[in-house]
C-alpha cells in the first residue's frame, strides 16, 4: 500500500472528525440534542475530560498525563506506520493501523488546543472559536474532547423478576462518542478479528522465494 494512500485515509478522518466537532461546539449549547432524521440516532453535545467513550482519569494531572500519553502514542504511531508501509505489510493491517492512528490524533488535537481556541460551553451559551474578548476555557494540554454521536438503540426496563435490577430502566447503546473514537474502535476490532489473516498474508508475501526454492529442491532430490 502506498504512503500517499495512508496519508489520505488519515487526512479524511481528521477532517471529518474536526469539522463535526467544531460545528457542534460552535452551534450547540452543552447537553443540547439535535435531530438527524435517522431512526435511533441523535446528536448530543457533551465534552469528555478524559479518555475515549467518556472515561475519566485522575483530574487535572490525570488529564495532562493522558494527553502526553496520546502525544507519545501519535509520535510512535507516525514511526510505526512508516515502517509497516515500507516493509509492505498487508493492506488490511495498514488500514487498521491508519484508523487507530487517525483516531488518536483527532482526540489529541482536542486535548492540546481546544482549551486555547474555544470559549467555555454551557447549558445556555454557545461557545465561540478564537474569541476576541476572552481567553480560552483552559490551558495547553487541558482541552476537553468533543463528543456528539449517540445511538440509543434500545430503551426499556428490566423485567420485575430480574435479580437485583428488576424494574430498573436500561439503555443500549448509551455511550456518546465522536468520529475519532469510532475510527479507533473500528481499527482495533477489525484487527482483532482478522489478525491471523493479515499476518499470514504478510508472511506469504515476504517469503515467496524461500518457498519456491524449497519446491525446486524437493523436485531435484526426487529426480
């Protein structure tokens, strides 16, 4: 797979992710929902101070550590993507790695810069980007990740006879996420499902000469 194709995949995901985040951040108040016209799919603006899928980690110091970890992962990912492209790994493996890399970079941009370039969002105020009358809502490395994709596929109650939670309400699928989160998840899940196929193909593509030589040697011995 050519390097320019990998760069194109990453660029398209980053563009879509950031475009949607900026539009949501500058169009919705915090906690606001929007109708998409698609059944069981909503836009729901929240901000995530921690990890993907709404997980949190250790307050301000945890946020900084997490952002620095993301930065280190992106730096390593840049080197690793170059390596696997150069060594001609299977197309599927490279695409999965590119999806994971693009997702990590998309959320890293939020963490590093959104606190500097956006106003604070609230339940009654839509934030402006690059405000002329105020500073951003947080410092470098302390930005919050914008989430908005919400798929409440099932909303119901557990049966009354169900142990411990009988009668309680439940919802599937409840996490609110973004395109970067989805990119990481698709890359990881696909890699886990097809890893044997990806690596087997890579080995076959990188050892054709050895197999051919062995076959010729066997024929010579028979003769």
